[in-house]
């Protein structure tokens, strides 16, 4: 199963490496193939100080945790998403949260599911007919 991880899911895993989200990402030989775009790395760098403050990690610890978590994720350059897919998703996300366009477009492009904890994004896109989300609970059920 192809799963696109968005920023808020990844941040949850960073902030609590013992939570279910981190355990799903770190599980070896799982039936999930995790994907995201390079935007995730940009977001980590943009919010690095906040992550350090919230987590109480040292710089070194944070770097190690990010490295460990990203090991099981394939990073896709958003420029590889076909223009027509990106534009279609941009029209949807511009009405909800334009910052998530890359994640939504990648999900469509790879015919996957978007793992997001952003309830506003979920409800907004569902109202527009886009419902390719998967929840942590559903992922845990799939692992059993």
C-alpha cells in the first residue's frame, strides 16, 4: 500500500518517537511504502527551532531522529508529478489549504492514500469530492 506522509504526521513522530505514528513509520518489513515530497524536509528546517523547543532534544538527537524516521520514506521531487495532476490538485487545495498541494498531488500521482492529521484539510477536500485519506487507526488495523 502506498502512503503519502504529510508534515503534521511526521512532526508527531518526531515529537514522540514512542507513539503509534512513529512505530508505524519505523516498522521494518511493513506492507506500507511511504512517500513524501522534498517539502517535508523544507518544513523540518523551517520549524527546526520549534521542534527543538517542544521536544527538548539536542541538535544532535533531533538530527538522528529525523534520519531514523526518514530512512523508510521515499522522497519524490514534486517536479516529477505530471502537470495536469498538480494543477487539478492545486484547484482543490486552493479552496482548503494550498500548502498541502504537493502531498495531495503526490497521492493522486502514485494512486496512494494520504496520511494526514489535518482535520480541516480532510473535511475540506472531502466536501470537494477528494477522499483518499487513511488514518493512523486504519494503518494499525492493516498491520495486524
